[in-house]
C-alpha cells in the first residue's frame, strides 16, 4: 500500500486530477436518462459483447474529427470501463511478458501499475520542454509500446513539439512500436485552442488514441475509449468481449444523446471558462506569497499546475505537513521512476476549488512551505 498511487482522499484543495462536479448539468443528464428508461430497449439492459454502443461511437467519431483532429471511423472506437481497462487490454493484446514499454518520466503512475501487472517491463524515459526524449529512449532499445501524453504532459504540462512528434512517429514506424497517446484533458487549454492529436499525424497506423470522460464529465462515470488503427479493430473488439465484457450500455446511450444534442460541447466550454478563472486565481495567490521565486509548470492547460521547489528540499515531507493542515497535494518527485534525479515540487489541483477559497487555502500551504526552512531563490 505504501507504493500505491491512488490515495484515500480524493476531494479537497488542492488535490490534483479532480474536476468540478458540482456544476455538472445534472438536470439535463437526468432528463436524458429518464427518456431512455421510459421505453428501455432490451439490448441496453442485457449482456454486451461489442466494443461499445454504436450511437456513442458514432457521436464520438464526429466529435473527435472536429475538435481533436483525430482521423477515425466509428468502427475504430473501443469503449472501456475506464482508462486502466484500456491500458490493460493494450498490454494483453499487443505485448508479451518481458516486452519493454517506454513511459514518460515523470509520468502517470497508473501506466506502470497496469503494464507491470501484465508482465511488461516499463522503462522510464525523460521528458523535456518538447516532450518525450526519443533519443534517450532509443538507447534503451526498441520497445513494443510507447506511452506519451503529448498535448499536456502529465504531470509537468509540456506540449510535445511538432518536430518531436514526427521523430516519435518515424521511430515507431521503423521499429514496429505502438504509441499510446493519452489525451486525458486536452479540452482544457487556456488562451489558445486545443492542439490537434498525435494520431491525426500518423499515416502508418502506429498510434492508439486514448481518452477518458473522467475529467470532462465526472470520474465516477468510469468510461474511457480508444481509437485503434484499422489493422487492430477486429482483435480489439474480440479481446474486449472475451476478456472484459464491456457494459453500461444504458449509460452509454445517455452519453451518446448528451454529445449528439450539443450538451457535451457546451459543458466543456463552460468548464474551460471556470477553470481558467480558478487557474488565474491560484497563480495570483502564488505570486502574492512567492513572487517569481518558484517555477510554475502547467502548459496553460489542464486541471492542475506544478509549483516547483528548490533542489535539496523534501517535497514528500512538505506534502505530509500540508495534509496535517487540511491541504491535499502530491509531491512531484513521486512521479519519477528509475535512477534519474527527481525534481522537487507540488502538484496543485485547482479545478474543484471555489475561486473565493483559493487564496486562503494557498496561504495555509505557503505557511507550510516557509516553515520547512527551505532557501528560496532571489526574485529574477
């Protein structure tokens, strides 16, 4: 349990990765849900053996083509019960025990947990301001799988450059590697439009596009989806049915209506505005206490930012001390694997914190940081 990535506390300032669920259009959702229940179709209530409800897959294909530049047909979409189920299916169908898989470093702990449990050898590969360092990974040898979050690297927020994307795609093609593109929160960019997907640049069928509704709807929905290359459609459809048995077709029908009738895009637009306001409020609070003495990593996107701390401090100890004061945060160093030195910092989720409360909560955290006795750099 000490190594578990998921914590037992999932709500409160400044827990990262948590969207605002109190403003979800529950009345609209309930109306759509009730409409499905008035004349429930038997095929929505029995065992499901397909890759997802056709209506949902069709709605998603239209949305992805227009908003993310994903090139796909509805048949390429595989709906799963959460992103971890998708990652496990990828490992089981495309990997063998002992195969290597590159994972961004720092990166999402869940990829290591799921892929290692499936017998893969996950290898951390460093990221920089342009994303995953392909040349560094190449020194480890060609992998079977490559996991990246190019639109908003988790947790540092870097956006993979076009040159780096092309280099990664070329490498995957040469070595028959599969790229898993996790597009977990690309809808929320502030000040500019969302970037097109890596999958949209792929001309050789090497990218599996992965997304979830946890950030844009609510985490408890437990629905995610993949867009797989055409060559993998049949095997993934069969694999999902045989190994996992998808489900929640009634919920998928409600979600399909939610998307098709425009509520999904409207909800994203409202939340983007709200999150931008809360991000600016948190940035102002940081500036009020520390000026520009501590670096901030966020890529102007997503639901969290990273407040950098000086080398030599203990971000685990600071996060634990903050918890004793009622503030939830995650130490940046916990997202590193391998022998490479870890940056120190704190992940601060702002999406679910009322803007009028952010200053007071951050004042508490700032006091904890200052009490740690770390030496802050001078203002630039």
